[in-house]
C-alpha cells in the first residue's frame, strides 16, 4: 500500500482452480452461470475487515466461504484509531487460522510488513522491532540484509501470512516525500543499492514460502504526497531511472507480483494514473519490461483514484489497464458490502461487453501463482 497507516500445483483444488473451468454446464445468463462468474471474479479480490476475531456470521467469513481471493491485515483502523486485526501473536494466528479454515480454496493472507515505521507487526502488538528499509540500505551489507529479512519473514510465517506487499523498490529521488522518503521506506537513492537489498529480501521470503510484491510501479520515489489521501502528480519529478529496479528484478526472475501506484505521471500517460493506465500496465510493464506475472493494485479505495473516477469506474479502468489482483483496504471508507458491490460492477462490465470473461480468466491464472500450496 502507499503507507496506510508473486508456483502453483497443477492438482490444486478450490475456487481459484475451479474458476478456470469452462461454463459448459450452465446456459449463458443462467443462475449457475452467474454464480460461476461471480466466484471467478471474487477470487481476484483482497479485502480488509475489522475484527480481532471472527465467526461464521461475520461478512468477511461469508465472503471467504464464497470464494473471496484474500484478505489484508492491519494493526490499526484508520477511522476508529483502535486495534483492527492484530493485538498479539496468539490472537492474530487464531484469526488467520479461522479465515483459512473458512476458505474452500487457498486463501491469500496479505500484509504490509516493510520494516521500520511501515510495519503491522511490531513491539506494541508483541512482535520484534524491525529496522526500516532506509536503515538497511544505509548499511548495504548482504549478510545484515539477509538477517533482517529473515526476521521479517519469521513474524509472517508465525501467524500464517503468505503474501507480503514488500519490498519497496522506489528509488529515493525525493527524501522529503511524505509517502516514501520521510517514512524511510526506500533502500536508497542509488538503484544498485535498491536492487541488491531487495534481492536479498525477496530470497528470504521465497525460502520461507512467502510471496512478495515489488512496489510502487512505475516509481513513487519523487512523489511529494500520499495517494491514499490525495491526488499525486509526479509528471515533472519522475525520472526514468525509477524503472531500473523493477526491470532488473524482473530480468533476474525475482518478481512474484508487482504493485502499481496510483500516481499521475503524464510522461507515461497524459490522462490516467498509472494503476488505471493501459499504457503503463500493459504496454510498459508487460510489453517493454516483459513482466508476465500478476499485477496488484494499490488500495482501490484510495482518494487518488476514487475522487476523480469513482469506485466502480476505477475498477473498470483498472481491469482494462491490466490489473489482476484488486486490493480494497477498507480503511479510507469501511464498507462491509464492498465484495458484492465489486462483483456486481465487474459482472456488469462483462455482460455489457466492456470486459471479456477471457480477460478475467487471464487474471485468475496469474493470481493463482500467488496462492499458497496446500
């Protein structure tokens, strides 16, 4: 995320695997066809929720039971300023276990655990303190980075997280950035340092079976503001060197997934922010840089895109641009009906011909590579 607050077995079962099955069993437009399509779309959503514990009557458990692709955990709730999902290791481990048991497939359990200030697991809720990426980059010592990364990953595996929205591979172009630099989220202003340390961090995650997400494509290191709360335009400050960490990590085979930023960058697209831009996601990231894996959205409820486009249109533009996994943090607004609303939107787009089911199938296949093996 912008500072609120990735193989798959061929024998896998569950909603994500079943969703690729052709709809030969139900006539077009039938109730069965509609249910199958909704389940397929649901597998592409990751959603945030309130609660330190959940039961079968909670909306998030019902959504998981019906094929929701994943959840995202937060320590604090942005609106209430109270504990959201994480109070202690034992408590959040039990929470994750309940959610996984409710899922008929292989649930993605995700988090933003970057280290330093952008950590959901920290001493105040019973987890070890961690250095920030800026501190690690300043040391720039492979052994030290490996030790740090293993510590991060140990906390994730302890509670059952299988996707970490990290590392940040933004180049620290603007040290005063309220989104990156001032929060110590970047390894360095030197792309070599960024790539070296991110590589070690990714390898540590992979060794433990945890997927990662390179962020924030095509680079937010020069951004003055935070897209969660405002429209951020980097058109005059973005530099092409900001693509270098993404390109090098892709070429090295070290990408599990890539998160796209909501920044407006008219150097790349004169109209749409990066996350909603086909020129950025499909032409640049998939075309020029050769990325074939899953593309993850930053928070789809972020002000940077909803203020201008509205929630439903942002979803439409994002999928048309090439996003695969749509993340709804449920922090900017809290909407227990966000899953159904999004399913209604996407199914409507398919029925109207604005999106094709084949396009959704592409995303299902890519997102399946992020799911844990049984």
